[in-house]
C-alpha cells in the first residue's frame, strides 16, 4: 500500500510538471442534453495562455482573459468559426455564449445550443478550437445524451465527427 501511494504521488507530480510545462495542446468539451430546456449544455476547457494567444492573433490586439464584454465578444466570434453543432448535416444550430470562468491555468467556456427535438438521432460536432494555433491540437469531445455517453478525439484534419445517439 505504501508503494502504491508513492507511485501515485510520483505520477501526479510528473503530470503536473508536464501540465505546467504545457508541452501538449488539448481541450476538453463536455456536451450534456438537458431535457427540461431541450438544449445542449456545452462546456469547453482550454488552457488560458492558449486562449489569450489565439484571441490576440485573431483580433490583432493583446488579449488578457477576463469576463469583460470585449473579451466575451472576441470569444463568441472565435467560437462561431471553430465550434459547431448540427442535427442535420449542413445545417448548423445557432447557439449562444453563456459565459466563462477561469480555473487555475485553464478557462471553462459555456455555450447553450437549443435543439428542436428531444429525440436526436445524430449530432455532428465540429471542434476546431485552437487547431489554427497548433498543428498537434487534440480536442476531446464527450457527449452525454439521455445517459448514453460517447467520446471522440477531433484534430486539425479531422475536426468534424458524427455522434450516433440512437
């Protein structure tokens, strides 16, 4: 038992060193269907420095993350180009930025996507967040639809995936 604790501590300290060094480029997107509001509740987690970098490049000004109206405007515009949801191929659903919050060295971004039917068959997800910044960007997408959970990895040349929700 003592050795398991030591190994766990070493593994965690190694992970936090790499997370701090930030040698990997990844995001996590959690999508959950809310039957009460008939909407998808989406949370996207990205590293703060990457978000600031991409928003600065896109807007040609130095952007420091905050919950200001200006940063939210930049963030919303960026997401409209890099994140989309479709129940029918070729027909993106409209969504709105609900807000964001900083957590340690990351930012959680929240969007709400109204859906017209409670019985989704498929959901096409495009997640190209930060792929314009990093060639090796990996975007993990997790969807929870009526208790069915599915996960996929989206990358620069493979940024759109269909989730079978039947």
